[in-house]
C-alpha cells in the first residue's frame, strides 16, 4: 500500500481513482488574490485506489463545477461502483476537469 | 458586483448520464480536435495535449456505446447554440487523439434540454441531432425563474430591488 495523504492532480495528466466514502466540509482558506480568509464548502472523497495501486488518501474538491460532476453519485454513494478517470486542464479560473466515468466490471 | 452562479448544466448532464447510461463508460467535458503531430514528436503526447488545450473545444459528454460514440450537449438556456455546435463537434471526433482507442464507431449526436419546441425539433432533424427532454423537478424552478425573468412585472420588481441596493450601498 502506498501512503499518500492527498491526491494532487497534475495538469494534463489523467489519474484513475476509486472512492469509498465522502464528506462535505466547511473549510477556511486564504483567498490567493485578496489574501483574506474565506470559508468554502469542500467535497472530500476517501480514495482506496489510484492508477491501479492501493492507497489510503483523500481527494479534495473545492470547485463547484467539478463537485457538480459527482452530484448524482453522492446521496447513495453509488460512486463505489465506478472508477473515475480525471484529467485537469487549464489553470486558475479557466481550469476544467474532464471526467471519465467507468462502471466497475 | 459579487454574483452567485449555479452550475445548472453540469448538474443536468451528470444526472442525465447516470440515469440513462449507468452501464456504459462516458466522459464529461471531453476536449475535441486534432493535436499537432509535430508538437507530439517534439514535446511528447501529454505536453502537446496541454499546449493545445486552449484551441480545442469541449463537448459536454461522450458516451462509449458498443457500436456508436454518442456526443451530447446539455443546454438549459442557449439551446440553439448547443444544437449548432454538435455537427461541428462531430467533425472533430475522428481526429481527437483521446478518442482514437474507441474508433471506428459511428458518431451520433444528442441535445439534452429542459424543454423543446416545434422549431427546435425541425432544426434538430435537419442536422441529424436527437433532442432529449430531461426535466427533473429542480429544473422546473430554474426554468420558471427564467421565463419569469422576461415579464414586465419581474423586470419592474428587479429594477426596484437594484435601486434599493444602490441606495443602501449593498453588494
């Protein structure tokens, strides 16, 4: 098992993740533009597989448009039945996430 | 002025795909189009994809069906824009490197909307696009709000609200 606390996506490099559980948290962060503290809702998944390897890690999502892609899978935790291949593209406000949803065989 | 946005179309497509195609692999927000082979040779596949990203449009979803690739645009507001994009996006599918592994397949087009009208259906038929109406309960509220937006009563109410905000220096 590889011990990685957080999965950090590299721009343009796809990562295949499998989630086992999730929580939504209120988190206070520092706004990178204003330097002021700001409170945000964060969706955090527990990750048990990353690119085919066993891991014990978290995948944290702050962007509403990315979190929204997982919306239908949250109430019944049906994300457990899928692998997600996520590719982050662009930077800053132009960041986009291509999400491939792969049913587990 | 700070403005709260709602990711309505992201929610619409994510729910639609889960409900209609749960047993198939699908991709949300897939960039389309060619990536220069010269650039791939010089910089490598991943770097070339990254460099080309701003020049490649993004389709809302691609569903990998056994014999077909289904490209989907989901629209709540600019439905004709969604319809017009689809045939252009279809032309890019055969040259998209990320989709090469799924070819050859027939490419089909689908427009997912909250509501339809006879003219939209005529235009869609002419472009070989299938229109699917998907209207979950929560979308009713959004659509109703949009229709109300154009009424003179709503506009008068909105103007009064804006005047009050300005008066009190709110936002």
